[in-house]
C-alpha cells in the first residue's frame, strides 16, 4: 500500500511541523556529501536520471518562488492535500531565512520506499542548508519533505571582539572574487592569514552540510587577535574556460592576490597562508611566489599523487556503503581505477573535463599539478611551517600522506607537525575513522585547532624567522 507523505518540514532540533499529511516519517532525507574530495557515482538508468532532473526543476521553481510552476510537477492529490498557500507559508518561514541560494550539493535517486520512487537533494544557501526528499509515482510528485539546518557560531567565538568587511579580489581583467575580511577590534597591529580551499568549487566559508569550516576558523582566530581573509574560488565567482585552467589559474594566483589585499590594511603586519587538503599541498607553492609571507600552515595536506588518492578514497567509501554488493563495489572501483590511470598518464582530451567531486577540471590542471614538486618546494622554504593532521581523516591519512611529509621535512627546525587523535578531515571531533555522512551533522572545527593556529601565528609574528 502506498503511503503518501505530502508535506513535512523538519527542524534542526528534530521537531516536525506537518500540513495536510496522511502519513509522516521522522527520517531525514538521505545525505551524500562533500564538496571537498572524490566520490564515485553508481551507474543509473534513464528513469532515475529523469527523476533527478525533475527534482532539480521542481526545486529551482520553488527557490525562484515560481510556485505555480512548481505545482505543475505535482499530482492533484498533492495539490489538494497541500494547498499552494500552505507550501508558500512553510517555504517563507523555513527556506527564505536561509538567504541567497548557492548551489545544489547533491541530487540523488534513493530507490523505492513504500511504493514510491524517492529522490533526495541537498542545497547550500548563504546562511544554512536544506535537505529535500521528493516522492514520485510515475514521475509525478506525491510527497515532499524538507529539513532545514542553520549555522551557529562555535562556543569559542566571541562576536563582540571583531568585525567583518566585504571586499573583492581582482581575479582577471573582467572578474572579481567576493571575499570577507574578519578583523579584530583593536588599534594595535595584528597578524593576518589567508585561507585556501581544498579541491572542488567552493565558496569562502568552505561549507559542507551545516558546517562552515573556514568561517569557524576565521571567527575563532579573530576572537584570538588574528585577522583572516577568506574568498570565493574563481570557478564559483567567474565564467572561466575550465579546459584551459591550470593550478595557478584556479588556486595559486588568487591566493597571492589575497595576501596582497590583506596587507593593504595598515594594522596587518605579518601575513600567513593556510591551505586545506589540496590547498595545503599547494600552500608551499603560494608561499614561494610571495616574498612577504611570514609562515605557512598546511591543514591535512595531500601528499600522495592525486591518482593514487582517488582510488584509495573511493575504495574506502565503497566499503562503507552497505547497499552495494561486492560485484557492484568491484565494478565501480574498476571505473575509478581506469579514470585514475588516465589522470596519471594525462590521457585527457583537450576539450575534456573530469569531475573528481564538486568541480570539473581539464588536462592543464592535472598536468601542472603533476609538474609541481610539492615536497621539494615545502622543504626549500626558509620560513616556519605548521602541519596539522587529524588521525580520523580517511581522505588525507596519517599513513598515506602525513608520513610522506614527515620523511621529507624530518629534522627541519622550522617545521612543526601536530596530530589530533579524535579529529577528521575537517578537524571535527568524533570516534572511529571518519566518513562523509558525519559532515551532514553540525560539528564545528575543534577549539584546540583554532587555539594552536592562533598560537603559531602569534608566536611567529612576535619572533619572525
């Protein structure tokens, strides 16, 4: 028997407000989620792809507040049980306060539940995120659920001691990047740091689910007397030709521009660059192209070749998926292994784009990433370097990545390395090896990481190399 769930709105605290429903569920929509690193995608049939496309069209109509258009995708039973005015009221009360729509982070067919096909979607907004679940019968919407999460500052943040300013960075002759400078409220000189994203197309907060890794770090550091500049990546802010974009086009050049922009503030004297994941791997390259930087911070920096990393990461994620058979795991891993070999050998067409999760990249990106010797560049720097690594991180691991950095930089008195037993790739506390699903729950960057970053930056500012 089909059990329709016409409209349910689930709050962060787990409460539910229901309208016109003949059946309810307390299950959150399924999440799939990171904009930071590789995930493999199962093969789909045409029906599943069509349902995902309808879901995107339906949600885009709601986001544009074109409610008549949205209801064109719904059944008469849904329209009768959930009058349009009711949905508008729920939407304005729950979704509109999240601010400007940024992007869909996932739209995935979930299978059949209670006789209906179900598609879930996650969307990022300026001030939070929403998860949607849509029920279908013969490609007609019969049920709709959404769950809203909003971001709250971590307890270690004191908003009264800093301010934020919106600025822009010149990425090219015809494009500017949006950026935010978080600066302590003091007349005294302060150090400053630029935050550099990991892989994928990411905004300045490096948001995933309800968590905002870079905003949490920025506010935590500003609370402790350190100014921070974070910015939108060029692929997010600009219309670019991805088939021609190199590592410098997408990462290095804009980070150097950000450092220069931060030094325009009279009160900011010493400047540092901090990169996360792939950004951490590229941080030595950024520092090598900026003569005035005072130190380098590498947060979970990738060390092994990216072609090796995506195979290892995908293998781990496939093992964590209980819905796959061994044959399905092997087939999907074989596809990723073939893709990894093409990346390793640069067997990529001039007009071809490869998406490793969250953003498409072309041959010049992978070529210049291979040409860059991150280990030699990091070892050649004559400034202090600080590497931070969570032991629960399955994307960049102690065994596969940190060990390489340790071997290359062993004995260098200007290098500090710190491991965190309970932290994952985004430096969130937890138990056991990390997984993508834990990023869907509110869990800010650990306070100790922010304290350690502030201590390193302050010490180096007071006692420069």
